[in-house]
């Protein structure tokens, strides 16, 4: 460009190239993009609250904060000897099916909704009762187990444990 019009700075111009030979060619390639499916769902937080009664009965409430992309059912395996009390999805009761697997009667199949990437997380809550701890004779240690989520990653787990007065 032999001259610049008024108001155009030289820094705003891009370099221009001219072919000096007849046998030249220009090849423009787009970089290959690898498409990754990613996880169907992810549990960002599993908050477990267990209250142990004076009689030794352990009652547990688990709240899963679920980000769902394409999962149809969340599969959860209850601890051995646990009895399910109830299940909710975003505060509404849901019907639960039995998931196929070796833990017959303990594997739950919870229907979940698709919420998409921009929507809010789902809140899946389950409540159950476990075997009795031998209170007040317990001396040493006892083991409580949280439900096991099958096929979905759990990022963080928080467990609150409440015992009767004096323990």
C-alpha cells in the first residue's frame, strides 16, 4: 500500500505475501479435534449423616449432589444388613428398582433426570437403617459403611456421625 488513508494505523495492518514463482501452492489445514464423551454423571458431594440411637440403631441419611449429563439410573449399593426407609429426588419421592448384580436386595436403581450442563445439580437423598451396634457394651471399635455408588465417580464425601449423650 503506497499510502494509508486517514485514521488507519500501520500496526493494524497484517503482512501480505506475493508469490514470485508460478509453481507455488497454498495448503490450509484445520487441526484435528478429538471428541471425548466424558462421564455420564458425576457426584460432586456425598454428604452422609448417621445418628446412633441409645438402643444402638444406626439411622443414616445420604444426600448426593449429582451433575447429570446422560445418566438414566444412579446405581447405589446399600451396606449389608441395611433396610431402606425412603428415597427422594429433589425433594420428591421416587420409586426405586433393584439393580442387577451380586448384592441382591441391596443394589438400588434410582431414576434420575437429565439436567444438562447449564442447569442446576440434582439432589438425590436416601435414608436407611443399619444393624444395631451393641450399645452400651461396645468397647473398642465398630464399623459403619456408607452406601457404595456404582459406575459414577464421587468427588468429595463428608460424613457426620452423632452418638447418644455420654459416648
